[in-house]
């Protein structure tokens, strides 16, 4: 084994043991901790732009949602990590929808076949998704949020400010606590 091959092997083992992402190889990997958006220029939630279809709802805008706590969930039905988060998102919606939570799924396709509205509709039915879903085929809303990962969740407070951001699977209890805290602050 050459020295170079040994070094590459050791690096890969190190990545595997620590759970770190390998840039360019593991693009769906997420940071281990949630990202709190602090910069004023990024604090206000962008509007939904370039949406080709709305499912389970009429078209919505961020301004329409003021006074509500909003969870924006970027996903695509072909992403296994996204599919793994859907039961948690749908459970959160069921738990808090009558208390002021609005969940907006933003379906941003990674592959051409995910652009089909009928395929998205079938995925919504398959996963029991009843909350509003925006089909973002041109990634315009994705880009407005400067999003980089599937899945990614953004929690927006009643004033339209992003107060919590998380990419990847997990942090379900923390997301629940954040939503509950925001909803209780308004009651």
C-alpha cells in the first residue's frame, strides 16, 4: 500500500468514525448542530417565489402568515433523508396546527423526474401530507433562502423572522420545543 493510499484510507476511516461529511461526496449531509440565523440581512424570511404549483392550499406568501409560527420544510420525494423526516414533520403539524403552526413543504427537485406534479401529488398521498406544499421546480425559493441541503427546516416566528434553521435528519425534539415555545409566547 502506497503512502498516499494509506493517507486517503485513514482520512475516509476518520470521516466515517466521526460522522463528518465529505465535501462533494456527501452533499445531503447536514451540520451536526442547528444554525441560528443572527445576521439582520438574513433574519427576515424570504417569500415563496417561482412556485409552479401549490398542493393542499391556495398560493401563500410570508406576509399572509404573519401572526403564525411557520415551519418551512425543504424536501424532495426522491431523497431518503427527506422521506425519513416526513413522519416527524406531519406529526408536528398534527400536534400544533390548531394552535397556530403552519407547515409549508417546499418540494425542490434534485432530479428531472421529481419535477412532475403528478409524482409530487402521489408522494403527498403516499406520505399522508395534508399541509400546504409548494412545488419549487426552478429552485427560486430554495435560492431565496440560500438553502443548500435536503432536507432543511426553517422556523419562522410570528413577526416573519427566521429563528431556527436545521439541515438534515434529527433534532426533532429541539424543533418541537422551539415551535411550542413560540406558540406559548403568543398565548
